[in-house]
């Protein structure tokens, strides 16, 4: 066996279909495009969602809903969650960095503290929003509830 005598295995290589190269090729004349019509012409490009002139699906269905781009979406964290976080990390001040470190929020999330559960000790809490009951409970325990910018 020499380098010049190497060949691919039988049936491993297929011949390329040479389209529009004369009638003798078997793929001449209409060049496998069928007869007439837009699809047989050069430069044909089908539009997305085109259904052959039938009313497209996205136009047949009604418009529903509304997305308010001014809406602020908060991640809710309860007082018992704050207490668990304070116990786990051994801190008396919980701010946005502490929330992120605990994996409670992502980079751009807003936090709202809700009043479910209770606090054992005083905590300084920094969040984007507080419910009335949460703020009252934090201040009743001797802590502070500060709204972050």
C-alpha cells in the first residue's frame, strides 16, 4: 500500500448532482424546479409566514394582552427568609450584596420585603420596597428598614 494508491471505501463518496448543465445530465431544462410559477424563477424568496395567499395564521388570530413597559417586578422575600439569611451568614445588616451572595436575587432584580414570619433580633435591612407590615415588624424588633435607590 502506497499513499498514491489510497482510495475511499466503496460507496463512501457520492457524485455531486450537477443541475442545469444540459439535457444530457438529466437535470437540464427545468433544472429540477418543476414548470413555471414563482418557485421556478431566479431570485424567488418566500416571505416568512406566507401561506400561498391564504390569510396567515398570525393575522387570523386575535390580538390579546398588553405588556406594560413601566411595570416594576419585585422578588418577594419574607421576614422569616431574612432571619434565615441573617442566621446563616451571621450578619445584622442585610443589603443588596448580601441578597446576591445568598443567591436570592440576580443582578438586575428588585427586592420587596413582605411581612410573613417574624424576626428574633434587630436587623438593618436595605431593599427596594417594603410592605407596611414588614416595615412595622422590622422596626418593632429594633431594626431599620431602608429603601435602596
